[in-house]
C-alpha cells in the first residue's frame, strides 16, 4: 500500500516537473529560426531545461576570453543520470585510460554546435534538438548518453548575432546585396583572438580548446558530430567523408559513417531535401572537430548546412530558392536526432569496435624518440599533457629508425631524449601527430598535409619499430635559483621562446638589455650570437636592479651567469659596438580590411598571450592618418594590400623606415612591396620560354573531369621544406644552418639584391613532408624565404612563410621575435 502510494506520488511529481518544461519558442518568446538568439538566452534555456527535467544536467566547463560561459549538457534517462559516473568510468575502461570494468552497454554521443560563430543555425538547432530528445525521442536515452555543447564559440557567435540583429531589415531582406548578408571584417567565424577553433583541436592554443579537451578526455565519446555551415548554394553535406582518409582510420569507422549517412538520407529523401556526401570534407588533418575525435576512436563527422554568415534569416540563393533559418535549423535537428537513433540501435557494435580501436599492437612504429633543448622538449610535453598523451625520458643512448629528413633509416644519438610510445591508449593519435609523412590517397585535401611535431618543435627524431624504454616519467630540470644581486652584469642564452618571454618581461620592467652579434668568451664560458647581456651600468637608475633581474630569471627558469667583469677573454667586451642595446620597441600591428583576420589574430595572440608584450593595433583605414613616429616597428600580417598601399601610403611607409623604423611583412604582405620602386623584393620569374613547348600544349587538352586533379602540380598544400639559414644574421640567432618551414603556398621571390638573405631555398628544393606539386617545387628554386632590406636607418623584414600560422609552429616563433627585437635595433633611447 505504502509502496504503491509512493510510486504514485513520484509519478505525479514527475508529471508536475514536465508540465513546467517549456519549448524553446515558449521560453524565448519567438519561434526558433525567426530570430538569432543571444548566447546568454541559449544558456538560460539550457538552465531552464536542466531545472525542469530529470533527464538533463547542465554545467559550465570554462569561460571564453570575453568571459562568456562554455557549457555542456548531459542528456540521458533518469536511471542513467543516477549512475552517470559509473557509465563514464566503464567507457574509459574500454579504452585502457583507466582500470576498471570495461563492460559498457551505453553509447556516448557528443554533439558540438557553432564552432564557427557565424555558422549560427546550429546553436538554434541545439535547443530544439534537446527539447525533442527529452519529449518525443526519450526512448533512445535508455541506452545512450548524449553530450550537447550548444556553442563552442560564444564570442564569435555573439559577434555575428549582435551585428545581424543590429542591421537586419524588418522583415528580413532576402536580396544578396542587402547589408544583412555582408558581414564586416573580421566576421563572426573566429573566436576573440580571431582563431579558427575548428583548426585548433590538436594544437589547443585557445582557451576554448584547452578547456573543452579536459571534458572530452573525461568522456571519450564513441560518436562526435561537428555542426557547420557552408556556402548558400550548397544544400547539405553529411557523412561519409571524402578521401583522403588517414590510414589509421578503421574499416568500421568508415563503414559506420556510411550507415549513419544512409539513415540521414532516408529522412532527407522523405522531405525532398537535397544533400551530398563523399566530397570536399576529408579525414586527414588532425586538428578538426571530425578528425581529432576519429583519431581518438570515435566516429567523427562534419555536418554542413547551406547558409554561413551570408544567409541571415533568409536569402535568395543563385538557384532562385529562398534559404531560411527555419529550414537550416530543421536540417540540423534532423541529422542530430538521426545520429542518436543510429547510435541507440547499434550500442553493442559501437562499444565492441570502440574497444578494439585502442589495441595498437598492429602499429609498425612503436616509439618516437626525440632530442633537443630542454625548452623545446618541455614545450612539446606541455602540448602532450593537454591531450593526456603519455611520454617519458631516457638517458644517454642511441636509437635507429626512420628519419625525418630523408625517409631513410637513421641513427639518433643522444644524452637525453623524450620517448613517446604508441603502446598506450592514444597510440593512434601519437602515430598521426608524430609520423614523418602522412600517406595520401589524393593530394586534393581540405587543409595542410604536413604537421609532424618534431619539425614543429625543432627537434631531431626517429620513428622506431622497436619499443624504446623510458627510464623516467619526467625530465630532470635544474631548478634555477639565481641569487647573486651584486654582479657587474648577467649573461643569458638565447635559443627559445622561454628566453624571449624572459626578455619581454625585463623590457616591460624597464630593464635595459643588450645582445651580442658575435660569439664571445667570458670567465671561461663561451656564449653564442644572440646571448643576452644585462649590465649594471645600463641600469644605474633602477633600484634593486640585481634583485629584479634574478627574480624574473627565476620566474622563467632561466640560468644567469653573473659576470664579475665586462672584459671578454675573446670576442667583444660588454661595451663593444657588436654588443647592442635592445630598445623596448613600440610595436604597431595592422588590422582590418585587406588584412587576413586569421593572420592578424595569430599575431595579436602571439604578442598578448604567448610573448607577453604590448602591441597597438591600427586599423588599415587609419593608416593614412596615423603618426607612425610613435612606433618603432610596424607589423603587416598576411593580407591583400594592393589598393591600400597606394603611392601616398607607400611613401609614408618609406619615410617611416628611412627614419629608423622597421616593417615586418608576413606572407601575402610581402607581395605588396614586390617590384615597387625603392623596395628590393621581386617576384621570382621563371624563364617562360623554357616552360613552354609540347608539355604546355598537352596541358591545354586535359579533359574537364581531370582538370582539378591535374591542377595539383601547381599546389603546395601546407608542406614542410628545408630552408638554408644564415645563422650569423640577427634574424636567425638561436638557429642553426638549417630550418624547416611550413610553407602554405608557392609564392616565390628572388634573392634580395643589396639586402640580407637570411633564409632561402637553393636550386635543390627539399620537401621533407606533405604534398607539393612538381611545378610548384620548380617555382621555389633559388628563392628568398626570410630576408632583410635596409632603407635609410631602418629595415624592411620579409617573412614569406608566416611562422605564427595557427600558433602551433613553435620552432618558428623565435624568427619573428628576432625580427622585432634584434634586427637593426640601433636606436637606443637613453
């Protein structure tokens, strides 16, 4: 009797709670798809659902740079909610990440919405998907756990939604020319620092990625969907993905994508909605929201709805149809629910194959062994820690394996080395991130084709087919305790970003620092070019000079050599003209129309978050009236400056440089000066006659269907090239004779005539990793990659390859720092 009464009361309480639950339309006061919701309102709706449903928990996992919450909901049956921690642990036990009961009878599906802020239909779809899931589709929740991240990029979304809500006509205007379909620079796609978060999963440079990975690693879903939008004339894309597939992707992962795609097709065919599959969106580059989960064992997929930032609430596409936000939301809701349906119907198969994925015994490479400086190794260790990838260290020895420069067997000798084994749960991800060269079934890919971490971090390495034992889990690092506060001066090495951060902090503290352009010996120790010298005589007005220098050095774990005298045993003394004062440069950075928002964002992020040094952003529209005499350095990110750099602005830039200023031109910005009067950089023109002839005639007869593939001979799709360096030039201080550069295109410039060629490609073009077409490689012969041109008292610094691209090419960052702080820094402000 009492039990029956209790159950009746429990049932009535459940009914009462559900009665309070509102649909998105009822809660927000408008039908979803008729307005763009602010991120705060989306958060309020998810909180409402969690408060009124025992099938939903909702929590914050972090904050963005603009202090918006990053959130996720866990959606499953009430019974599963009561046992959710055990379900999570059982799933992790299948992977081997933790020990425990590896038996799991639940499928975990993660749905990620709105990673690109102006692809805004998906966040709207997240709300209706959540509501329908717990009202009409809740039977699927008995054996599935659904994780919903309603907005991966809140800062970008609100940038787009707020702009659109400000400018749209009432009712909306479907004409493409209307202002509401033409976003201003930089658009809502990127995050606060204008990074593309869908290229940041593996590199985890951004706070959104770093915080999301912590949660992702706690769950390791079997299915992950990344919701996107594409151009207004493409209908809808869903799995299966296009070639190339990385070779570690299993047959099951391929086949199950097709199974899910067929289920979507059933619903789309029934509604008469167009779609396409197996095109454009491949599974190779590891830093996407589909590939990263795939390499972590999931069925990783991208779903692309027509629309993007142009579509607004409705737009007429080129085929004469009106594409509405209501339609876009419906399509995303359908594929989201269809994915969950397939998961629910295949729980046993998903779990069986998921567990199999983490058996890495078939991987031929067993160990990646890497050597380099302590700073380089620890920078890589920091990245691996974010992914919870295991590594260790070993002492003096040697290991043979596949080399990274010539694809031949190489023996690596070392005193200390990092060992990253594939014999760990995330072994396949290790293989992808560290392999010397990814195999390609086709060069037609959606992104770069080379990224191997040893090159990105400036490390020597071999990929060994034997298990190399690590003798220690940590690197034995000397704890710096600099305490000599009375020395004549202090000497510090210069070869890493930690050294650069140390310098930046000293300059911000008002400490004057010198660097040497020539090697020298002081008190029996040899110091290389670029070494920092901090003297008491330069800092007489600084109280507690020694205490400040030692404190900053200890903060960055920098070893300081106290100097009892400025006299050098050999090489320049501290007062030599070859030991130059580093004036704390006042840096301006161009942004706005004609600049690449991604390149500007990466450079802005570098100064503020990576280096910790102030930079002033100047809009390109204000360049004509800007007083450049307030600055020492002008950085021009990648961009298209043709119309911006007219005769008037070019003269202004020349005057700035002649007066002692420096211009650092990155990537496409170099072309703005090519061939212009007074500038030494010119395009590398090949002998057109030698390239003509029968082959050229044959090119004219390539069939239409083969044109795309044949065009790859002119392409470089993010490949790694060997660059010869002049290590005696200040731009190359901290580097050796060779640098490996990530080249994003085939732009080629002649050797500087009358300037300094700091990094160049010889007649022997060496492409060590990634795809590069034969014609593109020929074009690169005898080309300048990094160079300096003197003009009056100042310099123009040309960086054809942008070392700050996506903030992950760690080994290139010091090139940029050298350009800003060391190159032609001859104007001390005393």
